């Protein structure tokens, strides 16, 4: 099962990625985060061949759709981005 963790380099997302990487049910875990440097650090720390980091800003609809393509599941670990004042 391919699982995309949006915001996977954040405080909550990286814990989910770690658990998913250990799961036999997950064959691939994508860390989709706008901070690709942090996503790579998380992937390096966990050191699982299942993990692949990709740069995705959830405000970029096409990039998000591309990251989700082929996924069986998506976990949203992003924070609320408020533009309302």
C-alpha cells in the first residue's frame, strides 16, 4: 500500500511516517512536504527503503495532485494556513 503523508516532515507527521515505515501494510511511504530539506532529514533519520521525500506545497493544487497520484491512502498532517484576516 502506498501512503502519502502530507506535512510528513512536521512534528506530528514525522511520527506517523516512522510508524508507517515499520508497518507491514505499507509498501511505500511518501513524505510530501514543502520543506524538502526537512523531509530528507526525516527520511535519513528513519532510514527505511520504503520512504521517499517529495517537495509539495499544498497550496499548489497540481503539485498536490501529482504527489497523490497512485496513492492508496493520504494522511494529512499539515497545519491550518489562514489567509483570513
